[in-house]
C-alpha cells in the first residue's frame, strides 16, 4: 500500500476516534445522544453547526462549554501529530512550535476576553464565556454562548480581529493559520536584522529548521491575496446594501470560514437569513475561496492551467 494512502487512512481513523471521544464526553455531561453525536462531529471538524438556534448557549452548561473547548482545540492541532503520538512519540505534540504558539495564543486571548467581559462580579461566567467564544472564533468553529457584540466597542474590535487567526496547518480549522503568522514574524525579524546589520548573515528558522526564501515569499503572497480578497468582498457587500461594519465582519467571517459576524443582524445571536440574495451569493463565493485558501482558486483561473 502506498505511503500516502497509509497516512490518509491513519488520519481518517484518528479523526473518527477523536470524534467518538468527543461524543462520549458530551453524553457524560448531560447531552442527549443525537445532540452529542451531531455536536461531536461539528466540534472536532470545527464546523460549529448546532442543532439549536441558540448554539451552545441553549445548554447553559459550563461542562458542555469545557468539552467543546477541549475538542475544538483538538480539532485545530495537526492530526499527523496524533498519529505520531499513538506510534510512541509522546513528545511530538509539544515539540511542534506551531502547537506551542497556538496554545499560548489561545491562553493569552482568553485572558484578554475575560478582562473585557462586562460582568466583573461573575468571574466564573466571564471566564467560560471568554474561553468558549475566543476558542470558537480563533479555530473557526463558530459556536457561541453569549452576545459578545454587546460587550462594548473594544470587545467588538477584539473579536473581529481574532476571526482571522485560525488553527494549525494540517488540522480541520480554517483562517490564516498559525504557521503563517510565525513565518511572517521570522521574515520581518530577518529584514529588521538586515537593516541594522547589512553585512550580517541571518537564517530564518521554522520549527528548528532553516526556512527557504520561497516559503517566506509564498506566505507573503498568501497574506497579500487574503487582504485583497477581504477588501474586495467588503466593498462588494457594501455596494449591494450592507453597511460598512456589517460588510467587513461578513467578509471576515466568510473568508475565514468562522460563522457568526458582528452586530445584531449577523452577530452571535443573529443569522444571515435577512440578507439580500446578492449578498448571499457574494458570501458563498467568499466562503469557497477561503476554504480553498486563495492560491488554489488563483491557479484555477489561469489559462495556462487548463491548457496543460
């Protein structure tokens, strides 16, 4: 059997196994079996679709929130690392710099969200609201337990920005992805060093290995195309009748495949039903472009690809 087929089979089995664990965890915290199975599939797949209109807020349970958070994180970590873990490499998860950066960032953003929560007299509620909703938006899952759009202007900016982040490469999550931010950091750091020391030799590294210039260039191209797609989508939505704030948040959530946007209409307690048909078509295209990660779409639009 070809190695690629073996790896694909191992990843599929690992996904099924983790989903089954998630379903059992949901059952243990009080969900009915149908809700547990459906939510397990959409949690690990970071899809976020719920059987309830109120999403996870319907269950009003810290235990459900905790289970959802753990398995959203599990779905946002490269599945190949789980295979290595099963094969006797327990250090594989923590040795990966992308995973360490992802977990540290989630912790930091959760603390910020907790600080922004408008109920300082109920710290436990504030912590779980921040934990669930921050993890949900960062990983692109889209579950919600509260209307964070009503937390104030600073909170709206905060939750809008974290929509773009995404999980790790090789996971089920969407968004820009952690490794691209790491490579962006290494690229900027190298340029700063070269500016300060023009005769110095600086080697970019990622995950302990030298990083090729073409990889850095590919990430820069992706980030430029993502920003361009976001701007084009926002302008297009604004032209078909959405106000600028709604258009920008709708473009962000569609390209990053998150789900909820910002505001009363498409925010965490709203939906996209009331939008006009033109806006829905634009958002549908944006979701597909975001899921295919832009470069694939660009290749498909090139005549050279079809001629060969």
